[in-house]
C-alpha cells in the first residue's frame, strides 16, 4: 500500500517535471505560462464602438460576447485564450462629431463599458487605479479601464474633462485624426505647431487628476510639447516606431528618447499600415489611384469602383506580419529601453489585421516570438503590463502631490488662447 502511494507520488512529480521541461522548450507554452503569472494590459480596444455599429441601441443582449462572435475580433472566450489581464476600452467617437454631440456620444460610450462590467461581472471588473488592475487579475477577472480617443470629446472644456474622469476615464488621447483648437493632430495640416496655451493647461489638469496623457494620433510637435509640460509619465496607447514604418501616426526616434526621460510607455499597435512600410506604401498608392479615377469619372462611381478592382487585381496587397510587430518592439527597446514598451492592439478598430495577430486570442503568439528573440521572462512581463502599471502608479503619485497645492483649473480656451480663438 505504501509502495503504491509512493509510486503514485513519484509519477505525479515526474509528470509535473516533464510538463515544466516541455514548457521551457516550447515558446508558446512558456508564453501562456507567463500570461498566467503577470497581467497583460492592452492599451486600446474599440469593442464599444463596434457594438454601436452592430446595434444603434447599444443593446449588450444583442451582442453576447460570452460566446464566440465571428463578426468581431473580441469576445470573452478569445480574451481568455489570449491571456488578457486588463483592457483599456476605447470610448472612441469620430472626429466628425464636434461640440455637444461629441460630449453626448462619449458619455454613451462610457456607459457601454460600465454596463459591460455589470452584465458580465464574473469576467470584467471596472478598474480606476493600478491597484484595481492587480486585484482584478488575482481574482481572475479582466480589469476594465476607460480611454477617451480624442480631445474633441470634451469640447474644449476642463469641466467636461473632470466629469469624464469622475465617470472612470483614465486616459485621453489629446487628438484623433483632426486638429483641435488647442492641439495639432498627426494626420492634419499643422496650425499651432503643437499645443496652444489651453492645450498645455489640459495636460496640467490631466496630471492633477491622475488621467494619463495619451499621445497616439498627435503630431510630433504636440508630442514634444506634451512631454515638456507633463509632470507625469505619458503613454502612446496604440502607436509603433516611425523608423521601422514611416507614417505620421508612429513615434519618431527623437520622441522615443524623450519618452525615456519622461518615464512613459509606447504601446505597440497591430495596425498593418503602421507596422509594414510595404502596406503603408500600398495604401498611399491606392489613395492616389482612387483620386485619379474620381477626377477622370467624377459622376460615375461604378467606373471608379471597376477601375479600382482592376488595379487591385494587378497590384496584390502586401500583408503585415507578427514578426514585423516584434521588429517594432526590438527598435523601441534599442532606442528607449525595455521599460518603455507596451502593447495596444487596436482590435475592433481596424479593418485589416496582421498575419498571426488576427484577434484578441493571439497575444501569446507574439509573446512566443519575443521568447524566440531572446527576451527574458522579466522583459516580457514588463512589455505585457508591468511597464503600464508603473506609469499608472507614478501618475497617481503625481496627482496626489499636485492636489495638495493646486485646485481644479478654472481656465477656459477663450481666456488662454485669445489670439487664436
């Protein structure tokens, strides 16, 4: 009897050791193990807007993500498969929405995130602090944070900014695709040369509250101005390295070096046109071809579409790859350092995907690629989420300090930007 028990114990120990050895030899198994040990915090997912598109009433019952949803890149089974520890849910609204319409739509998007966490409390937990993320992860839930994508959401009002924070918003991307009266965007013609005086006050007020300053989408000059003004570390919630893919949405090397000094994090995105130069160049050529056809056939959309179809058939579209995403991580590590890298997939905000990173289930595949490239487990934990947790904790400390000496700002854009407005 004792021998049988001893033999069973020996078998279990040997089997466990074999599994550990197998995990060490298998990058994907090792990747999944790391994801269980340390939270993966993704900087940007557009599911709330994708839901708005599926159903104008934003009825969560009509988009039940407890089961696979093939029309989306995000659902709970795939989030679990991907080892998600926390997610910044983007409460995106398009830059075409302005003024009161923008504020209202942003509130509706924030409401979606709150209702998600209440409808599926066994999976999601609203997170407002770094400690909330850590607690949710230990409990087996996905910390759910709110990120506003574009300063047009506040209609140039610091009071609106504060109310968004009170409702849970923990970062704001200073611009989206179009300039604001107080900040230049990367994909618009520069007007201000960065931030206006009011734009600087927006950054200071975000620091005072503890809201992360997100510099994805902004111009390089706006990046530099915000890094100069911010007393807390900044983030790029979904951007990659401009030296690898030369598009305005990516971060140039001089700014990467500024991020190192600031203590911030660049969260590498999976947008094909920001990852692959070939994909970016193809997009430029496609745009030029579209404009040429519309100039030739201004009143005949059918001719334009037929011409574009023939052009695409003659010019197959290139694909971005998982390996190229890892190249961006390599470059940011080289220029800024391992402490300044994160991940921001932009799932459900993109129409094309990186081969190998098609949805939220695929993060372990990228982790496995980093393992193959010689990244240590500690390096990977930093990239997955520890760097972001550090930034959040520092932003919280800065806010606590500032609140001892600064009251909420009563400044207005009319007051600070008289010459501009």
